[in-house]
């Protein structure tokens, strides 16, 4: 009877793998360490050694082992995964991309290969390419939770929060994970939906309760819903569990500012500044919560010295510059203020350079497309197939034109419900606006399907609500789309003095995704495109659906202007609309302090204070 040949090395590898799977890393390592030295030419040995080393927290030796496996057996998916994963974790994103692309070539049907490629591209701030890669992964395995969470994160970075929320919900429905729940709660809070965030976190309390982020997010959500006792309890738990208590304090201060509890926020921020922790961020938040006075002079001198020391990273430097600019503006020292704002924008242009590459030709071509396609004749034809639901009221305009104030005024009316700044339409524009060899086109049947989804999402079935106000300045470009799809919706456009508007944009920290920000020339170009489109909307949209409100009239003669807005909406006048500062809702825009004050004209003709330093902005005076 023939004797079966037994490979003793393979048997030892098998035993090491079994120990590894049981979590007995010491035994597994004792075996693989010896085998790796005695059998460097065997791929199975090197692979097992790499897996054990990676699990033992030794990434460099593990990566070397995986790369050795790839030399011996280029088809080993486990080795490709291990080497790429470690390189990615070490934040060597360029090398991780190179390995991931070779992994894709070696295993074109592996969703994990595309996942790692997407993660490497995201790490290099290339979100569009990352989205393509993760979509390839999901075409192979549509229910992979890690891929769904990565796609949601990329969509968030591409300023598509609504779609990001949908993908997070898909991931949680498949397999609830702490990362997805925490990310989703953050998104919902930023979307002014704290009640939904509480629901998501509450459903995973047993899993998440040991995490400081869980309690901090619940603290933020309960603060926004004005359940302050519950909020305080969770803020305390977050600080108790966190290694970075200052980060929790800063998060709490920002939440308190959002609901108008400025004194409590200032107390927290002053403590942070005094302790020397998170000083630039705390200082910038403090300047957003109140006007700075002569009593703050010593603080400003300290912040100026910190900025000049060069000890802060670029982001913190920009925070100091914006905070100092705001402070000097409050003090009436306008030359010093504009110098700080110029410095802040210079830094931000460097920090966000890949996302601040504003394509003027593309922007102008899109305006041309809107004007040429959304004619009065086309709108009349398209709206016949639109949804006649009169519930939506859109508040639009350039950023920093008074849209937050307007929404706050309207939201004070008993028959109006505000839903904050929603990205539903702007992020779906990439689907219904498409380009082929004939140029740009709008898929109106798709727009109408989206309108049906949108109306279902905003309708709370409350018969007392006449309008739901959706305030998103960026919807201005899509007014033709909105009118064609929902012809009974109301469109309220805010317009502000051009140079005041431009200065406000220059003086306000902007998201890295605002492509035209941090460049005066680009800001002027973008504003002129906005004016060109405004003239068109005035010509083609019906006067009983589209109304322009001048910011200067709203703040200079609020009684008349607010009554005119309510008349446009066919609503009775309510006194609460004239005191928006008493509105208790959370405000998450840079206008948070202004809208907590009685309506005033203090920001009118602000440009006159800065006339010597207007530069290219002065071209818009005429």
C-alpha cells in the first residue's frame, strides 16, 4: 500500500493559521517566524507570516512579507490586499494607488481591489476618481458595507449630503456598524435634522455607548432640539470618556452658538483659550458669537502674536486670520481687518487649491445653456407635465445675500415649516443635466421623477402647513428646473448690493468646495454670471411665482418688505415674522449671530468702509 507524502511545512502553516484564527498570535508567530527564515522561497509561509505580523501590530515587516509573496505568486489576492491595506493605513496614498491598480490588474473581479483603489484616491483628494472606483467595487458586490460607507463619505466630500445619507442608510440596513451610524448622525445634524440623528444613534446605543463620539453627537442633537438637560448629560459622558476633552468642549460651544446660547458658548471658549488648547478654532468661534470690543484688546494682541509666530498649521493660521479680521472690523480698524481677510484667503487658496480651480469657461457655458434652454416657451411646455403641489417655497440667491435671515423670518410664521439648507436638487443635477456630443441637455422626465421624490420627502402631512421653505442659495441656477417640475412652487430670490455681497464672501470662511472662493477675480466673475442669469429669470419666470427681495429693503424697511413677501405667499401677516431673533431654531450658517439680533441696517453700504482696498471688487459698483 502506497504511503501518502505529507508536506511538513504545509502542516505547520496550517497549524499557524488555525492559531491565528483562534486569536493565539503568540503561538502562530512562534511558528511563522521560524518558517519565514528557513523557507523564504515559499509563498504560503510568507503569506501566513505577513498575516500574523499584521495582526500583531507590526505593519512594516508584514508589508515586506506580503510583497515577497507577490514576487513568488503574483496571483495571491490575500497578499495584494495585505500589502495595499498596510500602505494605505500608513497614509502613503500614492504608493497605495500604485499597488491597488496592480491589484485590480491581478484580480479584476475583486471588489476589495477597487475598494482599496478608491480609498487611495480619496486620500489624495481625488473624490471624482474615488467615486468611479468604489462604484466599480459595488458593481461586483452591491451589498458590501465597507464599500457603501466609503461611497457615502466620498459623496459627502463632493457636496452631495442627501445622496450620502441615502447610502449610509443602505449600509446600516444591511449591517449596522458604528462607523456608518456615527457618520450618518453627523450628516443628519449638519442637514438640520437632529431628530433623525437621535433616532439613528438611539437604535445602536448598546453598541455605541462606550464611544465618546456617540455621546458628543447626542449632546449636539439634543442641544439643537433644545432638550438641554439630556444634552448636558451626554456632553458630560463624552468628556468623561474622551482623551480629547477640548475637542468635546469646542463641539459643544459651536452647538450652543447654533441655538443662540452665546454666553454659555463664550464661557466654554474662553476656558479653552485660557488653557492654550485648540486656541485658533476657539478664537474664531468666539468672534462668531459676539462683537469684539476694546476690552478684548489683550486677547487680540495674543492672537496676533500667535499668528506671527508661525507655530500653527495652515488651517489654524487661516482661522486666526479670519478671527482677527472679524475682530478688527468690529473695532472699526478696517485696514487691519482687510489685511487679515486677505491673508486668510491667501492661505485657503493654498489649502484648497485642487478644489479652488474655478473654470470660468465652464461656468459661463453653463449659464449660456440655462438661458438658451429655459426659455419662456420651453417652460410653458414643460410645466404642463409638472406636479401642481404648491407646498415648496425656495429661498435662493448668492451666498451671503440674506437668505438665512429671510428663511428665519418666514419660518416664524405659523403656516410655514423651514427645513434648512437642503442639497436635494443641486446634487441630483449631475444626473438630470448631462452632456453628449451635442452639448448639455436636461432630462425632464427624470426631473419630474425627482420632483415626486422631493415632494414626498418634505410633506409632513400637517394640514396646518401651507409652505415648506427650502433655503439653498445654490438652487438659484436651477430655478428654471424647479418651476418646470413644480410650477406652483414659490421662488424667493435675495439680492444684495454687489460689493457688499462680494466683501461678505471675502470675509467669511468658506467650504473648500466653493470653487470661486479665495480669489477676488473669480468672485467678481461668478457674481457677474449670477447677475446675467438673474436678468434671464426675471424675463421668463411668472411674477406670481418668482419674487426678488432686496436685502437693503428687507433690513431698511422690514415692515413693508416682510408684508410684501407674505402677500406674495398669500399668507396673513403675523407679528412673529417681524422679530426673527426670537426664533428658537438652530442656525448652522455663518449668519448665526446676525439672525439672533433684531433686524437692522448695520451691514448696508459696508463697502464704503473698505473703499480704499476694494481692488477689483470696485468694478461692480456700477
